[in-house]
């Protein structure tokens, strides 16, 4: 008998390959097996690498990403005397505590439009996170992304990007469950998580691809963000009466003061409408028209307020048919998205998560859309001018 070939074990394979007991090539963010089988690929059960600056002894023994139900000790329903109950051991790693501190001292500011928002995101939202797992995961993901976005050491950047990806993915399932069972008790947490998903969805894939040297498309990323936010309009529709009495009453996009558009922006909106009427069919044209009207509202409201909700709300309220047009690379939806990218670019100087996003989106769309006649060239001229290319 010929000798057996040695077999290299895959110790850091994804959760799905481990469950199927197959070898994983450990590619990030999706391994080849999960890509071919069109499965969600997660790395939640691999051993945690101690955070930079911490010794192995300082980190708790549990994996960083163990789901909440697995973190807690089994419940004993038998009656015990007080003296026999041992103090519960901490359920969080050093990195978890570090990230919560990061959020409460620095990261929360990236979600605030002005000073009046500070206490909400610094104090009240972390309190909500203690009751809603999806919001806790969202906070930890955003804080980790903040560390990665501002770090300079490559190893540190990649380590915190991995943590951000893990918590970002872990938040989806409980968040969808909360969306399907919206109540006055969880609507504040769901609203907060929608904001966190929006900014994380814009910045996380872009930074991950940038630091790992991978191909990346801002257009595809925006379509993913749209899909992540599908159902979030339900928050505004169902919970509006509840939000009036909550901390988020001032974040209602439709109640933000609207200013007058200058002649330049008025002409830009008119050109978009003309192109839409000329090119799109009736069904797609209707969805495009609503996206244009909403974009006009964003322009007008952002002129009166520097709050990011005046710009990011557009991602929540555009129609599914408009998103379908983007997915099919129809020129008018792409052009409308380009004009919104100019608005997004205005947030670059205020928020770390917006840095480069708007400009990259507009540049990629300029390469995607080909001017066919004079009116197209005129429509492309303004976005090109606004980002300086």
C-alpha cells in the first residue's frame, strides 16, 4: 500500500464548512465553497486573536463572537440560598469593553448632526443596546470600524476590520426579527440600528477591499445598502406616532425644515426630469420620478440643516422599482444616484465614514454612463464639476 498523503487541517475555516465537515480555503469575506453554493459565509467560531496591546491572559476564554445565547451560563431553576450563589463571570472580552468605551467616548459623534444629538447617542442608545442584541452588535461593529478607519498599522487595521465584519453580520438576523415585530418598546432601537447599518454599509466594504487589495464597486455596494435597508421604511410608516414621543422625534426627515433651491440646483433637477420623461418607460419612469422628487427634497433640506439624515434618508425612501433599475444598470437611475453622490460627498468633511464615498461613487458612475447626446453631456457636467474631475 502506498503511504497516505498528509492532510492539512483547516482550523480557521468558516462556520458553514465546519458544519458540513469539508475543507475550507479560508478566503475572506466568503470562502470558495460558500461562494459556489451561494451561502452566507461567517467566521464566528474561530479562536479570537488577542487585541494588540493585550496579553493572552487578559482576554476571556470565550470566542469574541459567540452568540448571546451561548455566552450565558445555563440556568438552574432549583432554589438556592443566597450564600451558595457564586458571582457571575464577565461575558465580554477585553475588546468588547474597549469597543463600547470607544463608542461612548468618540464614535457616537459620527451619528450626530449637532450638539442636541449628543446625549441621545452617547447615553440613551447604549442603554437601549443593553436590551436589544442587534443594536449591541451594531454599536460594536461601528466602533471597530472607527478604529480600523483611523489606525495606521496594517495588522491593527485588518484585525479591527475582521471584528467589524463579524459583528455587522451578526446584527442582521435579530434586526430583521425586530423589524417584523415592531413595537413601541423596540422602535427606538430599530431606528438607531437603521442609522448604524447605513453608515457601516457605506464604509465597511469599501475599507475592507481597500486594505485587502480586492476589487470593489461603489455601485454594487450602494445596491447592497439599499437591500439592507429594505423594510426600514416600515419604521417611519408604523412607528411614526411612537417616535413623536421618543428621542428620535427630531430625526423625522419629513419634518426637517425645507429651504429654497438656488437656480443652479433647480435647473439640475429639471434636466433629470426631462431625461427621465424622454428615456424611461412608464413603470420605471414613475419610480425614477419619485426618486428625483425625493432628491430635490434632500437638496432643499440639506441647505437648511447639516444633519446627515437630510441626505441619508434618500436611501431609505426610494422605491424598490428604482433599485431594480440600478441593478439592471439603467442610465437614468444611475444618473440620479450620481447626483445623490454629490450630496454624499458634502458629508466627507464632517464624518470619517463618508470620506471618499461620494467622490468614488460619482467617478465610477461617470465611467459607467456614456453621453449619447447634448442633453446627456449637460446632465453629466454638473456632478463632474462638483467633485472636481
